[in-house]
C-alpha cells in the first residue's frame, strides 16, 4: 500500500501558510488604507507602502515551494511494498498443477509450462532476463558468461538450469510416448532448481 500521509500533511501545511499569509496581507493593506482625518483640512501625504508584506509573501511562497519539492521527492522515493506469495510458492503451485494434469496434457505443452514456471521464478529471484529469452538464447548467453557478467545465477545453479533447459528443449521434439514418460522427471528437476535457489538464498543471509 502507498502511504499518502506526506501529501495530506503537505496540503495542511500549505493551506495554513496561505491562511496566515492572507491575514498578514489583509492587516497590512487595511492599516494603510485608512484615511487620515484632519480637522484642519490640510492635505497630508500618505506614507509609502511598507515592503514587509512583500517580503513575507516571498518568504511564504519560497517555503511552500521548498516544502512541496522535498515532500514530493520523498514520496517518489518511497518503496512500494508489494504483498503476495513469494516467487517460490507461485512456481511450486504451478508445477503441482502441471503434475496433476500431466496425463491429459500434451507433452510439449507440459514441457513448455514447466519451463515457463522455472523461468518466471528465476527472473523474480535473481532478476535474470531468462524469462524473455528462448531456450537457445539462454543457453548461448550462459555459455560465454561468468557470474556478474551476463549471468546472475550462482555457478552451481547455472549448470542445473543449463541441463534443465536442454532437456526441456529436447522434449519439445521427442516422440510422443517418450516425451510423456519423461515429463514427471522434468518437473522434479524444476522443483530441485527451486529448492537449490532457496537454499542458496538462505546461505547468503547467514553470512
């Protein structure tokens, strides 16, 4: 949820400043607008307008602008907290759904959806662009990449994902009977990748 308190507080502050400024301007103008009665009917020059109200208004407007600027900058820099299940929970639920429908699902579709579940998880977990690549593009990229330069996955996980993606790609073109019998193994491999990522993340937190 986004906290709108800075904006509401800012509006109250600006409203209060404008109210005070209006009072000051009214008092200053009304004080000099009073006619000077003189029983001697002698023309008396009106004293020059004071620059104090102008200075006050400039200071007030400056304060409002500065306050608005910093309030807006603070609001824009606030991190939006996105609530929802963690990436691994989403991926595991998707894999379980695929596993429950594997008998009715075409092997190439089951392989594709299993691959997509893993790719979505790795993108969310490591901000790796694998979600937007084909299997061939990913395998080409990591074949020349090292950790930190083109690859954001840990080396041990990279090798496991390389094997998984290769098998997934192979099942798309395998014979129907052979592919169907290998889908459960592919799902298990996907679950193993997710488990490895969770353990790797836990190991980093303990360091």
